[in-house]
C-alpha cells in the first residue's frame, strides 16, 4: 500500500525556505562582523609595531622588544583564527546563498522564467527541487572550504 502525503507549499515556504534564508542571513552577518573585527585588529596592531619600534627610548630597554613581540603574536593569532574559521568565505557564501534563495522565490512568485508552467503542482515541485538543490550546493561548498583545514594524521609506519 502506498501513502501519498499532500504537501502544502505554504508550509514549505514558512518552515523551510524562510528559516533557511533567515539562517543564512544571520550567519552571514555573524561571519562578516567576525571578519571585520579580526581584520581591524590585524591592521591596527600592525600599524602600532613600527611606531613602538621607532619611539625614542633607551636602546637597552627590553620592553620595546617585548611589546613588539606581543603585538606581532596577536597578529599571528588573529590571522590564524580568520584562516581557521574561514570567516570571509562563510560570509560571502552565506550572503550569496540567501540572495539566490530570495531570487528563486521571486521568480516563482512572479511566474517568471521556468515558473511560467501552467500546472501548479509541477511548478511547485520544480520550485522545491531548485530550492533544495541550492541548499545542498551550499552544504557542499561549506565542506569543501573546511576540509582544507582538517588536520591530517601522520603517515603510519609499517612495522
């Protein structure tokens, strides 16, 4: 016996599409802020190092070297965090995905492009299939970005 569940597009729009767009927008903004904060730190601290190094103080004073080292280390840490979290890549990718999802909805809503189909059920299926394809594609991009950051295990030795 085969059961067919009637799926209402309104539920899909409310519980799937809207939630996905909201999630992508929220996370795009989070990663944009993270990216700008760390870039601001890198630029600002990088500009302070030459100022500290050229300040007119006792040449035997080791505090200049200490502060330059601390500031340089904070640049390395900030750069490493950005590289590890892929904040810029996530920001751009999530923002792009949110815009593509909204654009697809607009095409559907206005019966434009491939949504000029007269058969409403067929049109709805095309829409859902394309939305799910966009979401799946974003998941694949995320994995591709982040697999490059995965630590590799050392080669095993044959004993």
